[in-house]
C-alpha cells in the first residue's frame, strides 16, 4: 500500500495532533477487521505491510512527527490513570504484556461472541522507549514484578487495586482471582504474549508462530472464562505496556546505515542515554528525552545483521505497531 496524494498532503500540513489522529485511525482501520484461524497467518502479514506505508512516511518525510508523539497521543499509562479515577464502583485492568494492534480483532470478536459489551475500542501509546519497566514506572510501580502476590504497596497511581503478575494458564488465573474473594478492584498483569514473543523471536518464522498461538489463546474458552471472572460486576480494560515490531519483515538497511545501527543498538531497538543519531538524512535513529530520561531509538522498518541473527520480533524502537497498544473496555452482565 502507498499513501495517496491527499493523505500525504494532509499529513504534511496538518497540526501534529491531527496528523497523529489520522495515522492512528488509519492503522486501526487496517488492523481491526475480523480474523479467522485459517486466514490469520497471511492476513496479519498483509496488514503489517499495509501499515508499513505509514511507517515509511514517518521515517522519511514525516519523521519530525515523532518529536510530537508523546504530546499528541495519550499514553496508555495516562489513559489508565484517568480511567481509574472515573466513578465506577469496581473496576479491573488486564495487562497482556506486549499485546499489539494485530491481536485486537481477536479481542473484539471474542468479546462479542462471549456476551460482552464493547464499551471502548481504541489505541493508546506506549512509553518511549516501548519497554515494560518504563510502563510500570509510569503507573507508579517500581517494576512489573512488584505486582506479584499483591505486593505493589500504596505508592502507585491505581489506588485500592489488588495486584498480580503471572505467566500461568488462563484457567489457573481464575483460581488466583477466586483466592481473593474480598478484592474489589484488580490490576492483573499477564506475561503473555511477550514471553511467547521472545521465545520465538530468533531467526525463522517468529510472526507466524506467534500468530498461531494468539489465535489459539484468544479464541479459547479458558481465556474468556478468565476475562469474564474479571469483568462480571466490574468495568474491565484490556490493554498492554507496548506492542512489537515484526522485524523479520523489515528491509535490510544500507551498508553504512547497517554499520551504524549495529554499532549503536547491537540486536536491540533502543539505547539508554544521550547518543549519536548519526549523520543520515532522513535519520535512522532519533534522540528522545522525556520523564524516563534520554534514549536513542531506532527509527522505522530497518534491520541489520548482528551476532546470533537480528530478532524477527522486537520492541523498543519507533514504528507504529511497537508503540501502539489496544485499549478495549468491556462490561458483562451476569453472575461472577
């Protein structure tokens, strides 16, 4: 897919906030159409490449928009804090670590098939860089692990929440909730699909393997029984800390760019501290300074050779599907 003349003209002349609204609306439109198990592998790749037209714009003529990303797109952490303060009597958040817009169709069609009402279905922004610790800290947690066994304390920004962080099967997660019958409000962080993402991120068919697992997990009765256990009697948001890039689909960087990117990022997508973004125009890396400090982030859809092979799935850089997360709000009538 290529962006049309009118779309390019709009994106290059609109105010940054309006340009980002258009880009995110376009990405959502591509990513959220229904999927089936039989077409998911090919369709997810096709959609990924179609969204790549926006990434091409954002790494070529529109790269300056990344400087406005943090101010133009509400971060997931901010939205959760704002949502948590709404006057709902009881509420819950299910954080699926590393969930991207690619997985959003399974949430929407699964929710409707299992009798949920979808109150909100949109996208929100990761922290920059799109990493787990930065997101946890934006919510006032020292790290993801602090949520385990309700050890989060009282200093975080989601007050009165019972917290948990696990990587166990969905059916066992129901038991965790049932073991705390007095808990009204929940923040439940599950390490899937990020743990699966990194298991299959080496050279090979990382995205295809992950897509099959996503279809299985998010279509399972166990998953939706767990979601129902959190949602019945509560308002529930399902979201994530960051998305991921299907870097196995990226194009090879030119020789001099590849040398720079390898020396700067090794096999990663970001680096801590003030760094040298290189002399390339358009840039291949950008310096981002925010409340998380200074970071140098890889820009766009480029990969390069590295020791052990560049991963086929990764996060932490600047491309749409690694910095956008689903934000889906559900309700369900019935007995818990």
